[in-house]
C-alpha cells in the first residue's frame, strides 16, 4: 500500500488531518505554510482520470474559479501530487449542512437558520446563473458554513457550463435523486 500523503506541492501544504471522504475524493485539512492559513485540499481518488473525468475536474475548477462571490466556496489552486489531481479550497470551519443536520438534536434546522442559509444559497445560484453556470446538485451536503455561520455553495463537479461541450447526453439525469426537481427526474 502506498504511504499516506503528508504534504502537497513540495511541502507547501502540510496535511493536518483528514476531513472526510466523498464519492470522488478525499478531503484534508492542510496548513498553507506560505500564506500561513488553513485550507481544505480535495484529492481526486482516481490515479488516472479518463478523458471525461479530467474534463469534469477541469470544469469543476473553472466553474468555481469564475464565480467570485461571498456565497460560493473559493477555489485557491489546483495541482498534482503523485500523479493525482487536487483542488485547494477555502476551509469551511462550520462543516456542511448535512453534517449539521445529522448532529442536531431532532435532525432538523430551525426555521430561522433554514431561511438564512437558503437565502445565501439563492444568492450563489443567482450569481452562477448570471454566469451561465447551473450547479445541478444543490443539497445540504454541498452547502458549507464558515465559522461565523455564513453559507457557501460548493462542489461544482456536476455543473453545467453554458457554451462548453455537454458531458451528459440529452435526457440523462444528473444530481442526487432525493434532492432532484420532479421535472428533472422525469427527464424534462
Ligand atoms: O465526510 P464528511 O461529510 O464529514 O464536508 C465535507 C465532507 O465531510 C468535507 O470533506 C468531506 C468529503 O467531502 N469538506 C469538503 N470540502 C470542504 C471544505 N472546503 C470540507 N470541509 C471543510 N471545508
């Protein structure tokens, strides 16, 4: 088994701990030793991305990088470590909303928090749509909070970027079934 990664980019980003693991990647909390701040690094699991995987990765980064907005998670950089691609992201200390709901007493957010977070996500979507970008996977697990409680939309891995080539066939569903709009689930 390969030894665990302890740093990225010739030691610039030192791994402090693993934050978690998603479908496509492992996320680490790292210290940026140059800018002296904490960042989250998402390391793509596949050693070698196929053509479509690479295109999706590039799109995720391009979508996030083009959306400079207080309610969109900032992407700082990209790179490769031992042949695997990674993204350097703003560290969201408050965790994602799915985690927050799961940790709450009765497994739900109160109305005030729900309205506040929703408004912030809508602002992010408004901004994305103005830039011809559709997120296509809006759900609690893709919304993060800062330490101060500000909500930001992240994970643009399934986003549709207007103007670029389509990666999904017409009529193909993308997103998460539990959070999909009915008309999308019906293929319309
Ligand atoms: O595995 P869990 O659900 O605990 O919240 C994300 C998820 O945590 C976390 O990494 C795990 C796999 O996606 N994560 C992703 N991006 C993050 C970020 N920018 C993040 N945590 C903090 N800041």
